[in-house]
């Protein structure tokens, strides 16, 4: 009973914190006269990645490659197919031309590079799939490419003539609420995951189901509530930018940085289905965004269908 109470409390906190985070991020962009996409790609995306960062560093430090890769692979799949799918189902997500031309191709390049680095056994059947320190360095270099784009975006002023007044006008209050809401989101997602695991164990649910469903989806709750809330408020740059930034940060930093620091990891329990599905996350998002410059409700349903199909294969397999 106590686990259920903490679960409900965690959900209430994370929903309200996500609401504040969207308003603060939007207000910060308006006050500083910078594109909202920049805030979504950096502060919001990196802030909501806190649970994944903690899990990845801990697992890589302990030499547990399965948890580290399941964390990143699962997060990319959940972020795109589940979260964007849900957001598009609530409200079709309009995508700006600049996002289709720049941010989404960067995500596609980074995801493709990540997928190629996972295919050691394809190029040499005698070699097991291993993620080496050199692979980690490649991911860090790809992240540097992304940072160089962020620097260019930082120089660009937002000249939107139809800009509305920010909800929060005091810059110090905005920064305080921004940090506070990110902290509340991270802590409440921790509470949700921990109590969900305890509840699942009491109900005698298998460890595999707990890891892939409760932990991976649980640590993606910050992105989920942030993106869905952004879509509901018609803050489409925040919605799409949060996922683009989060997936790039997950691949390059959450995985690339600890492997660069701690060394090689052997990829176990990962097959072609996982690798292809990860590639499809960025490829289909790019294709869908190009069609009429929005991710429609039908495309959102298709994304959710792919997510369900993948998880059925995962649990059955």
C-alpha cells in the first residue's frame, strides 16, 4: 500500500514540475531573446537526462555493459516511439523547417554512427560486439559536432514577431524555478522507479520485465511529461527539441563518456532487432517530420505501434 501511495505522490510531483519547467524554459527563451529550440536542446534535454546519467555511470563503472546499453537503447526507443507518439496523439507536432534541415539530420548522423559502432560482428563474424574506448571517443567527437551547432544557434536571435509575454518575467525567479523543477522531476522519477520495482517484486514480476519496462520507461518519465506537456501547450520546439537533445545526450554522453573513462564493454543480449529499432527512431522521426512539416496523429499511432511490437518481441524473446 505504501508503494502505491509513493507512486501516486511521485506522479503528482512530476506532472506539476513538468508544467513549471515548460513555462520556465519558454520564459527564459523569450526573456533572453534566443530560440526556444536552444533551451530545449540544452538545459531541458540535459536536465531531464539525470536519471540515465546516474544509471549509466554506475553500471559502466561496475563493468555491467548490459544495463548501460539497455539504458541508452531503451531510452532512445521510448523517447521517440512512445513519448513522441503519445505527444502527437494528443496534438500533431508542428516541426519548423530549420529543425528538419539541421537538428534532425544531426540526430540521424549521430544515431547512424552509434548503430555502426554496435555492428562489430557484422564486419567480422569472429569478433564479438564490443564497445571500445575508441568507440566512446568517436561518440564524444560527434557530440562536439552537436556543440558547434549549439554555439551557432546561440548567436542567433529569436525574431518571432508573434511572441507572447513570458509567464515568468524575473530572470532570477526563472532560473530558480528551472533548477528546482528539474531537481523535482529527477527526484520524483527516482521515487517512481524505486517504488515500482518494489511493487513489481512483491507481485513476482520477472527481473527482465522490471528492467526493460519499469527502469527504462521509469527513467524516461521526465522526458515523457516534459514533451507531452509541451505538445499540450503548443510549445512544439520544446517538445521536439527535448527529444532530439535527450537522444543525442544519451548516445554521446550518457554512454560515450563513461566508456571513454572506464574502457571497453562487451555487448551481450543485443541483437539486430534492437539495433535496427534504434536506427528507426531517428530515421522515421526525420521522415515523418518532413511530411507536411509535422508529426501527425496517424504517424503518432504508427510510432506507438512500433513501440508495442518491439516490447512484445523483447518480452517474448
